[in-house]
C-alpha cells in the first residue's frame, strides 16, 4: 500500500514536471513567436521606408529625364533659330549688296510731311552720321551741303519706318505725316524709289 502511494506520488510529481515543461515550452514558443513578429514588423517597416525612397528616386529620375528631353528639344529649337538667323543675315547681305550696286542713297532727317493730291511732300534736311567718341551715342548728325529740301514722293514708293528698335513696318502716307526720324533715301535715275528709317539709339 505504501508502495502504491509512493508510486502515485511519483506519478503525480512526474505529471507536474511534464505539465510544467509543456507550459514552459508553450511560453518559450510564444515568446519566440512575439520576437519573430516584432523582428518581421521591423523588417517590414524598413522595407516600406526603402520602397518609399526608391519611389522618390524614381520620380526624381523621371523628372530629370523630362528635363533632359526638354533641354534636347530646346537645343534643337536654338539650332533651328540660329540657322534661320544665318539665312536672314545672308539674305540681308545679298539685298544690301544689290541696293548698293543698283541705287545710291542719301541720309536725311524728316522734318515734316504732307499729302498733296497724289503725292507725298516731305521736308528733309540732309545729314550724315559722323563718329564722335565724345557724343552720348558715339556719333553725331552733321548737316550736309545739300541742306533742307522739299521732295515729292510718288505713289507706290515703299516707305519703311521703325515700329520699335527691332521692327520695321511699311507705312502709309498718313503715318508718315505724323512721323519724324532719320531716313535713308534710295534713288535711281534721280528719283527716290525707296525710303528706309534708320534707328538712332
């Protein structure tokens, strides 16, 4: 009977040890799982941060590519403008040489103008631009021996006046009446065939 009690006691102790051991294993496995979850969450947070950085880098790269494409398009546009400019300069040179060989021109200050029947009467004072380093603009106007005259301009003679320093516009006679400026008068066979205003800075 005592042996039976001892066995029962021993069996109880073994059972308690087994139960305690299982509980500790569960606790240990639970604590290991919590650590792993915490570690995974940390890794996940780091991955999300890295993903955000990569997305920001991708957006910056796309913006840079767009700027490079804009720059390339701008370079092409500038090249086309330079080619157009060279073409216009070449045409201007050709026209200038043509004018020099087919006409003569005089310079004059337009004092006044009025329309008389089918002609435009202009009062001008012939002047030349003379280089003068002491003058504010680097030149001065000097009246020539031809002095002041009235000229009759026939219909159909082109008159180009300055709209602004970089723009010449073909003018009507009415516009010329209200205008004052420094002119180039191109002549052929003693007649004015073309009038061009020169810009005076």
